[in-house]
C-alpha cells in the first residue's frame, strides 16, 4: 500500500520563515546603520564645532595679547613722558624758587632743607633768629607771586651749637648768638607758570 506525502505546504511555511528572518535582519541592519551613521555624523559635527571654537579662542587670544602688548607699550610711553615732564618741571621750578626764597630771607636767615613732597608742593626748613622774623617771612611769602599757598607747619626752638650757622661765628666775637634759634617748617604750593616765566626772563 502506497502513502502519499504532500510536502508543498511545509515548503511554503519554511520559505515564509526564511523570508521573515531575512527581512528582520535587514531591518536590524538598517536600524544599526542608521544609528551608527547618526552617531558618526554627530561626532563629526561635534568635532567641527570644537575645531571652530578652538580657532575662535586662538584668534581671541591673539587679539588680547596684541591689546595687552599695545597697552603695555602705551603705558610705558606715558610713564616715560610723565617722568620726563616731572624732571623738566623739577629743574624749571627749583632754580628760580630757591633763589627767590633766599632773596626774601632776613640777614641771618638760612634755608636748611628743601624738598618736593608732591607735584608742585615743596617742604622747606628755614632758620631764623627770632619768632618775629618767622612771622615777617611768612607774610612776605604769602605776598609772593611765585607761590599759590603758604603753610607754616611748625616752629622749633634750638639752642646754640645745634645749627651749622653757629659754627661759622668766630670765637673772638661777642656771643650774641647764645640766644636760641628758630627752625620754621613751611609747606609751599608753587605757581609753576610764574616760575617758568621768571626763568625764561632770567630772574
């Protein structure tokens, strides 16, 4: 007795399963390819962004360095000009001012110290024989065209032998200088324009 076996339906099922597997693999491959492509694309975009950012940072750094260098050069030039101007003003102001202050002193008055304490401000110590001479000299200074402001900060009494002027007195002279001397400390704000004019005129 013969038995018929129909294999066709089984082949269809098998072909369908294979086709489904192939489709599934293709879908998986497509998805994986898409993901990989997206990641690669994103990585490249990030690389380009970082590269552009780096270029921008480098350009900014170069600009800042040039600005700093320019500012330093400019500051150096300004400081040099200020130093030159200060030195020029110092020389111009000092010579006629000392000459002028000396010309106003009484016979036995002496300038003991003279120094700049600020721009256009001078501190000086002057020796006198009496308090009245200090007062007279203060009044004369206030009338001077070479000074904008005059301050008498202190008056100190010193005894015989404390000053250089005393050492110049001969031993055989009468010792009139045994009386105390007076050291007055003045602060003078100078009139630069008047002093420069005086120097140009040779006064």
